[in-house]
């Protein structure tokens, strides 16, 4: 493998893992999908796409779409590529080998489905009060109900025990309040629920070297990115490779 390609692949891997985990529904399945894809990435490379975008194409093609879903694989991929991975719609269409007009219609239909998707109760774990208020507004804008906002590990564990949220939206670094990852591990011992981690440095949580989050979104994020991640997290149990 040429050294330049190897360098670009290494740089793209965290984002490939994020996409694959969201597409498949959990870390184990997503990372396995990435591992299989890497074996064939040097073949069938589209020179009009970046290495990262070629990875997205191969991951989507290799994904074994199982389970009953209101969104098609194309629709989910378009949402993830445009909202989670920051690709423009024309680039996302090219990654998926779709006509631009068709992709635009499929994405619009997917957004409508998300607006009607089931809503849930959400616990927010964030130590910065202003940021927590902003996140709460976005969560409520997406149609979900916030059952609590925790600023520390202990507070997060207590609220989760009392409210049994349907989803947890957690920051990693809680400052003097502790560690968001540790709080989540404690909560999940007693209450299994989907978790979305919010961080300014997503690549640090996407190494594939240990137990890591299945769903990661980058700060700052738009309401649609939260909607997409929430849908994938809630439906993740039936999205298994």
C-alpha cells in the first residue's frame, strides 16, 4: 500500500468508525464492518472522492441491512453523510452512486420521517450551564422530553436512577464534576439505554482499541444531526450486521 494512501486511511479511520457504528447500530458491529472494508479499500477506488469518502462508499456497500426500519438504507446513509459526517448532498449522492435529483428527494423524505419518529425522554449530562441550556433547547426542538440535566457524575447517576431515561446525551469531560464516560458506565450497570456522546474531539473516542461509544456527535451540532443520531441510537438494537 502506498504510504500516502496509508496516511490518509489512518486519518479517515475515526470518522469511518463513527459512520459505521451509527449505520449498524453499535460499536462491535460497526468496527467489524470497518475491518472487513479495509481489506478491499485499495480496489475500486473512485479518484473523484477522497479516501474518507471512498471508505463511506465501501462501508455502505458492505453493510448487510437487516431489521424493519422506517428509513431505507439509502435514506439513513444520506442522513448520516450530510448531517453527521458533514458531506454536501452532491458529494453524498456521489458516494452512494445516486442521481442528484433522486438523492435530494430521498433526503427530503427521510427528514419528514424523522420529524414523525417516536420521541423519548432524555437525560443531558453537561457541566457547562449555558451549553446545557442550548442542548436542552435542541433536544426539545427535536420533540423529545428532557427529564433532567446533570452537571456531575453523582448527579447523572441519581437522575438516571430516578427517571429511567429513554436516551442519554452526555459530554465526556465534566470538569470538576468528573468523567462522563465513568458516569455512563455506572448508569448502564443498572439501566440499559442508548447513549450519544457529545464532544469537540470525536476522533479521541473512535480509536477502536477498547469499549467506546456507539454514537458520537461533534460540538457544535445542528438539530438535524441530533435527530439523526437519536433515531439511529434508539433503533440501534435492530440494526445489527
